C-alpha cells in the first residue's frame, strides 16, 4: 500500500506539493508557494524530508517551485528532476518571490544558501519524451510536454509496482506551445531492463494506480476559442471608443501567447510592451523543441513587424502613451502587484474609455483582484483602486483544464484513483459532482493535509 499526502495544491490554487510514501521511502511532486499573506508554503513534515528518494518539478511557476529551498534547509541532499529550461527559469522566479515577500513585509523561511544548495538533474538528458527511464533504483519515470510553459512537463512514475500519473499544469490549447498527449499504454511487452520504453505494469495496457490532474477551471465548459472570442470582443469595444487596453500578464507563458495573438488580431494598433516580456519571447523562439507547429513563424513575424514600442523606464512609457491613437499595453505581473502595473493603472485611470483586461488567476487581496472588485462596485475611497473609473474585466485565457479537458484526460489516462488539483475546494467539489453524475468513479476532491491510500 502506498500513501499520498497533500502538502498543498488540492482544494486550493497554489503551493502545489504532493508527497508519495512507501514504507520508509518518499517521493515528492512539486514544492511551491502560494501568493497570499506574504507567502504560504507546503504543509511539509521536516522529519520526512530525509526519506525523499527523489523530487520532481513540473515547471518553474512560483506556485510549483518556491518552497524547494525548504527541502534543502530540512536536510534533503538529493536532486530535483526537471527540464533544463525550467532550471534556467527559476532564478528569475526566486527574485520575483523575494520582491513579493518584501512588498508584504514578510520574511522568507529560507536563505540564499538554501536556494544555492538546489541540485538539478535534467529529464531530457535521461530520456526523450514518452520514454521510460530509470531515475534511482526501483523508480522509473516517463515525461512529456504539458503545453503550459516552456519546459513544463507531465510525469508518470513507476515505483514499487505502482503507476502514478501527475499532469502538472496541462493544456492542449496553447497558442504557441506543444503538448504531448499522456500515454501510459504499452509500447512493447514484458518488464525487462530498467531503461526500456515499455509499460511497467502490463503487456497490453496500463491503468494508473493514482492520477493527480490539473482541474483548475472546475466545471467550466469553455474552449480556448470561446475565451479568445470573448477577449477579442472586449478589446474591440474599447478600441471603437478610442481607448487603450492594459493587459497585465505573467512574465513567461501566457504573456507571450497573448502578445502574439493581439498583434495578429489587431494589426493596426500600437503595441506597448515592457522589455521584461520580450526576453522570454526571444528565449522561446530559441526553443523550437517546445513549440507547436507554426509558432516560430508567428513570433518571428511579430519581432520583424516594427510595431513594438518596447519600454523599460518611466520616460519611455510616457513617450509611448503620448503617441496618438489607441494602444494595447502589455505589462508583466498578471495580478498587478508590481509598481509598474500599478503605474499603468493610474495613468489610464479617470478615463472610462480605457480598460484593464485580466486574463489569469487573481489571488485574494492582490491589487488586480481589488481593481476588479472596485470596477464592479464603484464604492470606496482612498488609495485603493476603487477611486478610478476605467473598466476592469476578468476574461481567462486558458492555461489549465476545465470540464471537457478533465473528461478527456480521465479517458486517456485511466486510473483507479484520481485526485482533482489546482482549484479551490468549492470549484473542485462542483466538478466532482458533475463527474460523478456522468458515472466516473474513484475521483476525489481533497484539501491540504488530507491523506489517501492507493
């Protein structure tokens, strides 16, 4: 019997961390933080850390990675298995997390020495995608691209006769990134050799013993096409009124996808883009192995268009905003916590022709969440966003899974036990109710601290 303990990530949005235990051994999937209250961290048990045989990291986003130094603080001496691209992205995320903690007058629970102690092992150097390989004695893995971020992966583990699937953050609807369909079925027969590309459980097909899958959007049925059509309509409405649109976006991932999309859908409109968003775009263009078909040509067309006003200082921003006509403004920080995002908000405030379009998760108490509430309810005063008149809307761009995506994954990765992850408990419960009504069995909605034997 094996045990799963939710250290974070199920029943909430953030601090993804899933502990697998068998006798006196343990394996950890992700170790992230949660951007609330100055930072929330996994419910880890320090005495378990020395038992870890391996730690796996699905991707670099803060809610999956920012607690990794705590493992080394509490005695972990092994490696973190991830993609090379993910490891290269992490320093920037640690810097951003540190800035966030300082802005909230919070202290990090670890020091720079614990960040420096992290050692990486690279999945691509052990095997190609969709191929089983040995990690440590008794533990084999298979990985594939998850479509969420350059370097982001899903994982399958074959450990002590149990097969575990972890989707990480998964989407098959990225505008630029490729996603590998998770396949646990047999490529050949038998179980000979630690490094063969065969099903570890059966000669014909594999049924996972445990699957932890991205269900961030709960029972929402919308496709990416529906979301983009809604985003396009909202943008067109502002442009017709001769206003400008502010898109606060993450530094990597969704930001580059929306920038390319906007450049194609509104080819005559000025694009004002923070320099911090351009470096990841150029880096992405240099990673063809992570891209979907045609994505490289689309990015190259944007870079060669001559339509980008790339800014990095207040003087450059003011000069760009002073140009005649509407603009689509892209600033890094999807929750608008940064000084730059707030600066743009204040520059556009007071004119109802302008708008802010928020496209991702908004943590409770974040500036973006407050701005959205204030736009919906014009009351309030003081220095909060409520005193400004511009419209703020929330239209999600899909970087996770909703109801149809979860259904598809349940069919493609059959599992005796499935845990729905990455959404607050009420949203997860709502999805679970729909799935049960449709006849799915062995599916769970759990919370941090819960345990499950499988």
